[in-house]
C-alpha cells in the first residue's frame, strides 16, 4: 500500500506545467490526502516549495533520484 492517494507524473514538463498539473490534481482531492509528484525539471524543487507556502498545502517530502524529482504534497 502506497503512502499517497494520487500520483502525478509530470516528467518531461517544464515550469510552470508541473505546478499547474499539481494544482489541478489537488483541487480534486480532499484535505489530508497526499499527492505524489514526479518531475524532471530541476526548477520544480524551488517551485513546489514556493507553491506549498503560497497555497497552504504541505510539502512532506522532496528528493532527487537519477535525474527525477519526487515530491509528496499533503492537501491543506
């Protein structure tokens, strides 16, 4: 059982598309649910940190592995 409710693969997309897709996905989720995001744009790290602060969603995890960036965002 995964520790997230929905997955968004934004690989190959550049800013601001990963954020826009995440915003849309989170919009359809309930408070407390977790979205797992996969991105390949290095700018996504700062983008998702800023996005979390601005929207009140919680970025619970952020790591890079083999050129891909993985984020867990909990809907606020």
